C-alpha cells in the first residue's frame, strides 16, 4: 500500500508534503525549488547548475570541510542537483540526530557563501564538462536538440545538460551565483517533501 500523503503550508509560503514511514529510524527530506536550468533564461546559461554544485561548499558559519565532517558525525547524507525545471536539496538523517542534521541542512540551503577558491575550481570543472559533452555523442544531442526544438531564445533552448556554454560560464562570477540563489531560494517557491519516522506535528 502506498502511504497517505499529509499536506500543510507554513505562514512563509513553504508547502510541506509528508509520508510517515516508521519501520526505520530515519527521515528523508527533499526541498524542491521551482527553478532549474530553464531559470537561466535572461541570464548566463550554466548558472543554475553551478549554483547547485556550490551549495555545500561552504556557508557563512561552516567551511566545506566542516560540513563534510559534521555530516559524517551525524550519519547524514546531503546532496543537491538540478534538472530543467527544478532544483532539489536532499537530506537523509537518523531520527535521534534529526535536530542537528536539520540545522546543517537549513544552513546549506539558506546561507551558502560560494567561497572564491571553490568557485574557481568548480567553474573549471564545469568548463571541462562542456568540452567533454562536445565530443560525446549522447551529450552532443542533449546540447543541440533543445535549441532546434524551442529556439535559442526560449527558456528550454539551453543545453539539457545544464552546463551552459564556454563563453558564458567563463564570465560567471560568485555574485551571479549569489543573485540566482537570492532570486529562487525562497520558501514560497518551494515544497519540502518528507518521508520517514516523523509526524506532521514534529
């Protein structure tokens, strides 16, 4: 049987969908934001992907290494990824470590600092990814097809890989990522999906 989905909405506009599963003492969270690669329309293609990649690379309170160490101590997993329409930040946490795990999760979501050294490294990796896509048949198709179907100026006209193009990504700055985050990472633009050993009241 598929468990029932409970729904709620916070005063700040954040929608919550919960499915209780009490067989195991863990809780999984997926914060789904209504902004993916298509949100790059009007700005530089590749911004959404790089912003998502950089989320766990440091906050105003924690370095990337501190985030990694705390996740290991808590037995938690935290990942982030984007597709054409959505960005998702995922957390899997043990029930008795839920409060400190959520503190870390919220810090990564709300306060990314986009450190300069990590930004430069991740930007180089994204540029290298673009070069690989240009010589790999399937990725070549994902790069070319959207513009042929929708046109280059359309929100869905950017490469489906989300990586953008060399010229645009080369120009990206930390401020571009911070601006993307400020624009889209808002409670009234998100749904928090929760599955696991918890209740709606908790």
